[in-house]
């Protein structure tokens, strides 16, 4: 029997209503297909002025491994959760399903991801 590798969500953040303010850490988010994160004050349900269709910017996610690589290339020990302004930060995962997402929820790893 093969052991399945599982990644997880390590932090969740919402953008503030006012640009430039720190992101707000939260324990869960509700993701709505075609609209984004319910309650996201700046991006939920945004319509593209160019196309009249839902904006492609509905949520952002990034792997903590990528954040660590950026920190190292900048000579920093770490970049704190939320500082890269992503809504979802994961560890050992690449894809997130729509629906309710909570910190430490398991996420199935993509086949090409290997733990550090």
C-alpha cells in the first residue's frame, strides 16, 4: 500500500477594505465559484471593466516553500504569514478545492511535489 502525501493550508488572510493596510488573518474562508472569497472586501464578486465578466482575480494562494525561497534569495530568515499578500498559504500542496477551507485542512498533493 502506498502512502499518500498530504499538504495543508497553513494560513488564511483577507485583504483590508483600504489598500496598503496589513492583511487580516482568519481561521476559515468560504470560497464561491466565479466570485472569490465571501466577505473579501476588495475582490469578492468584482467584474472586469474590460470584459464585463467576473474578474480573474478572485483569490490568491502561494506555497510556504516558495515564500521561503524568496526570503532566502533576499537574504531574509523568513517572510511572515500574510506579508506576501496572498489569501491562502499552503505547505506541501499546489491545488486547493473550492469550498470551505480551514487552517490545517489536508490537501492532496500534486504528483510532482516532494516534501522538503
